[in-house]
C-alpha cells in the first residue's frame, strides 16, 4: 500500500469518525425527537417557549421537542447545519451574516415585534426626544454587539458617528451606570431593564428607555429559524411545530395566564425573584404582542429589509443577501 | 531553537486548520460554520494588521505580568524554602490558593479595578504566578547535599549561596518553567481581555465571537501562536545563554 493510499484510507476513517462524533446519522429524517435551541438562558423573555414545553403544546401536536437553553457561545444556525438542532432562535443579524456565508436558513416567525435592545437612562437628568439630544451624553456600547450597530444607525440619522459622541464600552457589570458615570446604558428592556429600573426606583430615581424604533431604526431581534431543507422537505412537520409554538406564545402573552406562565418560568429560572419575573413578563408582553390585533410571530418584512440595509451600510456584510426572500410567513405553514 | 518553535507551531496550526477544512468538506458545511480558505485569507488580509498590534499589546501586558510573577515567585520561594514553620505555612498557602480558579475571581477584579490595564496585568500575573511559585518552591526547598555539605561543613554557607547553588543545579528546570509560564501569562491576559477589558487580542476575539466570525478567530489564533512561539523561543535561547555564561563564570567559584 502506497503512502497516498494509506493517506486516503486514513482520511476516510477520520471523516467517518468525525461524522459519527458530530451525531449526524443518515436516518436523521426518521428521528422523532426534535431539538429547539434558544438564544439565551431560560428566563421570562422565553416565556412562550417554556410554556410550550411545560404545558404540552408540542405533545398535543404529536411532537417530541426538547427545548434547549441558549448562551452567548451557542449559535442555533450553526447547530441547524450540524444537525444538533432542528429549530432555533436567532437574531436578525445572525441570520443575515449566516446567509452571506452560504448557510441554508429560513425565518419562520419573529418573536419580538419591538426590539428589546434599548438604552436605559435616568429621567429627568437625561432627556431624549430626538437623536440629536444624544450628543452631550456618555453612551454605553457593547463593542461588536447589536447595540453598537443600532446606535451607529441612530446617530447616522443625524449625520453623526460614534466618534462624535462620548462612548463607553460596557460589560456585564452595571456599576458605571449605577455610579452615574455613563448616562445611557444598553439593556434588554424586558430583563436587565426591569431589574435596573426596580433597583433605581428603590433609590427614588425614575428611568426611561430609549427605543431606537421610535426614531425609525427598526433592527429586528430574535426570530424562530430552521434550515431551508427542513422547511422544503417537511413542511407539515414545520407547520405543526410552528403552530404549537405560536399557540403557546399567544397563551403565554395572555394576561389571564400570568400565574401558570410564571410558574413554568420559575421552574427553570429559580434565581430570579417572583415579583421581578412578573414585571419582566409584563415587559415581554409589550414587546411580543404590542397590540391585541397583532398575531404573535408576525414577520415585519420592511424591518428585515431595513436591518439588512443597515448591516450593508455599516460594512457588517459586504454583499446583499436578500433576506426577505428567506422569510416564511407563519400563515403559509398553517 | 527559535525557528524550531515557529515551524513546530506552523505544523500544529496547519494540521488544525486542515482538520477543520476536512470536516467542512466532509459534511458540506457553509462558511458560516467553518470558513473556507478563500474566506480565511480574505478575512486575514483585512484584520491581520490590527490583530498583530492587538497581540503585541496583549504580549506587552503578559511580559510585564510574567516579570512580576517571576519576581514574586522567587521572593516567596526563597522565603518559603526553609523547613521552618513559616516556610511550611507559605508552601501550604501557595498550594491552597492555587486551587482557586482565577477566572472566577476575574469579574471581582474588574469591578474593583475597572476594565483597564491594571486588571489585565493583575490577572495575567495571578494566572502564571502560582505554577511558577510551586516550581520555585520545589527547587528552593530541595537541598543539593553533595555541594551544600562542603559549605556547611566549612561554615561558609549563607542564604544567597544556598539559593545560588539550588538555582544553578536546577537551571534547566527553572528555564523551562519560566518559558512555560509565558504561555500562562499570555493565556491569562487573553482571558482577562475576553471577560472585560477594552483592548488586546482577547477583546478582538470576543468581538469576532459576537459576530460569529470564525475566520477572524482563526486569524487571531495564528497571530497569538506565532508571537508566543517567538517569545518562548527567545526565552529559551536566553535561558541557554544564561546557563552557559553562568556555568563558565560561577561553576569554578562554586566548586
């Protein structure tokens, strides 16, 4: 046997081992348990997902779905491609970046109708009624994060850049905001925003939130995604999953179901106090279902197009990906 | 030695990237999961310059942190070499403190010291200090009876002679440990930057991770590997030179 033959055989063996290690059996289509990878840890912002899991929505649809917690290191789109997950939650920028790099991903529903990424500030010390009002303030930014892109876009509406305002890089620690060293701090409105607002309220301080959408910057947040091949090859399966999940979200956002929803969330998020979770659920409700007439999961095509345009404009992607062609209206599966 | 370090790293890096590309090809993965060679090269072309400066920034903090930890390790190691109660106490304390995960303490350090230079330096020093200390303690606490006996018997033994004898007899070990601690100092600095700093290659890696940019991360790993290989190679060469010089100058005097 020559060196080349040995090399080829070695490579083939290695590839087989790698494929097994990655858990990609050829009979994947026959698999009955489906993995649904969230974007973040179990908390109130995923109330609908937890409610679906805990209250038998998936089982009623004849599906065995394992809802898996997310984290900063976990990327649902990569897991879809590697076969670790069948459905997932990803932010719009993740979807657009993935499409640019050839990933086969489609958007099934848009969880948040209003992006929870907003800036908290003390009122009346800070007053923002127009993006130009931002100029004298020290603004917190997570460099490399969504909020950097959103703030850049917001400032661009008044022909400013981040270099024209005072910016402070932020992390997990709220101390600079609590110490009044930073005037506007980026938070997820329905999780950290609630905690910070309560904390400052105890000190007698009032807060408000800067929502970039109020000034025309619609940057889409989390959405439910799957692979294009799964959506094309098994539309019935996708329809059942989506129908069950959106029904659970509708139920979870109904104030009449507050108690069972909080009980379901509490089971997984034991570290947050009940009253904080109740406030977080109220805040989530406004973001997911801002109007009773808006169905949960509605995809805002114009906002997706704007998100892509923003990313293209800021050089976060180099070529258009035509993301709107990858949006699947939830109604089309039902 | 320097060139051997570099080409050994190039081989390891090449094998690593080759395996990634084999997985990509074998499983038909997109560039989003594992970037292809064109994307890696394209990204490297865009970020390599900035990343190189970031790695040098990180290295400068790591070298300073390593210097501080070497000084402290020798200081405490020399104090703790005695089989006295105090020496035993220092050794036990060092062993126990080493068990604490520095990464878990890092957020506290950042809250207290902010996310600037001092936090990075302190974490880098802490991460490479304890392994160094244990090695230095091990060397300094182990007598060299064949040589020390002569000085003890003639009443000429003093503390700095004792330290000198033990250091000289274990010079290879100390050189290896110091060169190895460079990796720890670098890793410590990168971890610190990744967690909360606002500069350095760890900070750039975190941003690339936010943006799911594996090509940028691979470029950063290459830069880190090359720079640390050169630094370690230089340290080893320096160790050899010191050993040769010290040996020729002092061996006669010692013996």
